[in-house]
C-alpha cells in the first residue's frame, strides 16, 4: 500500500533524511517512531505530496508520489501535526467545505459528514464553532477531515501531541478503530503510544531507518535491524534469579530441570550473590521446581521475577547499532 525506496531530502546542505526505505502493507497500522528532528515529518510530507524529495521513489496505493500526486491525494487522508482548521467555522460547515474540495458528489456529502461525525465522536458538536472546542475535539475534527473521502490510507503526524491524558486515550481508541478499515501510518515520538496502537513500528533516527519492531498484543514479537537481520522473541520465557549459590553448581542443577533451555550468569557480585537468566519453554512454569532445587541444595533464593525486553530497550538497541554502523561506514569512506 505504501512503498518507499532510498528516499532522500536535503534542505540546501542540510540532510533531513537519507536512503529511507520501508513498506506498509494493506491493512497494517504502522508506527513511525523517532525522536524530534529525526525525519518523521519530512517523510510524511513527501508521502502526502506536500514536498518533493531530492532523490528516491515512493508510491501510495500503487501511484507514484512525484508523477501522480493527484491520484495519491485521492487515496490518502492526511492529518498534519498542526491541523489547519478554520476556527471561525462551525464543524459541519468546515466538513462541507472539505468535502467540496475533495470533490465528493453533492448527493453523498451529507451522508459522509454524518458518518465521520459519528466515527469521530463529534455528532453532538456538529454545530459548534471550531475555535470554541477543546484541543481534543479539534483533533477529532482533524481526523474527520482526513476521513471525509473514505481514503484507503491514513497518514497521521503526531495525532496526540499537546493533549491531556484523557484526550490521548480517546484519540488512541479512535485510531485503533479506524485501523480496522484503513491502512494507517502514524508518526510519534511516544513509545507507549506506538505499542498500544500499532502492529509494527519503523524506527527512524538521525534521518535514516534504524530498524523495525513487530508487536503482538503490545508485546514485542520480533526485531529487524537496519541490515535486515531478524531476531524473533517470544519463542521462550525468561526468568531473572538472584541466589546465594556457587554459579557453576547452580547452572548444572537448574539445567537439569525439565523445560529449561538455557541458564547463564547475568552478573557475578563480589559477595557471591550471582544473578542468572533462565530461559525455558513457552506455556510451562518452572518456578516451583526451581525453588525446590534451590532449597534442597541448601542455597538461598533472594529474588525471582520474569524478564521481558521493553520497547525502550529495543529502541535504544536499534538506534545505538545504527549509529555504530554509520560511524564505521564513515571511517571506511
């Protein structure tokens, strides 16, 4: 649905993005995650035909962004970070204006306006002046204008920025609902937001792609580096254990427990309280037998808890590896 290949943009001598490459398949809800100034908005403005690229190619719904911009615009709904609303207009009047620009047939305009008002929770606000609405409701109007022509693709740039926690939750739920019928590319610099909405996250940093993260029910399923190497998670469970026990004997004893895959030392403290990571098979529970082994050996169990890699850890890992790779390439060049 969206294909981007080696997209590069310079402002004079300043590089905004370089060799950005990714795909978004039909029906996906994909997060475009990166810190402020990483190139998210530049990429989105190019994809929505508001800005030319210096080089590279991009297509949306099969249409070339640079040579078929009118076709692209018919298939996308765009909500920029700062939605250009006419604050002196009523909500319905504004959406009628947008529907005319979008060339929606006159006979269908009222029904489309009613549909997006209901979808965005704006029906009771239809006759309110936009400038008198709260920031949260203005964001809803921004979503409504992006949906008015029922596009295949929604491109949303920081849709929850500046909202209070209640408004963030409300907009987040709307986007998740829209994801059932539309392909969505959503930019954000907020990690929890991306994990709660998206099935996949593309990480951009310093103007280039650092990697991607695939999620399932908010949990990390796999990680792909910028070189394309994929690490699959969720194939085993992991425990963190701290015990007063000799590391060598502890590893040997615990490794004999059924369903244990691997035991390794996480950290060896000087006071002989080693810390271990224990990998074991999915859909099994080794905690009771592990406790019994430790007690029967006369060791002391100080701590035991499940371990799961966080989105923050993965983000830092991808961006750090990207920076190291770029530094190496620079030295070789």
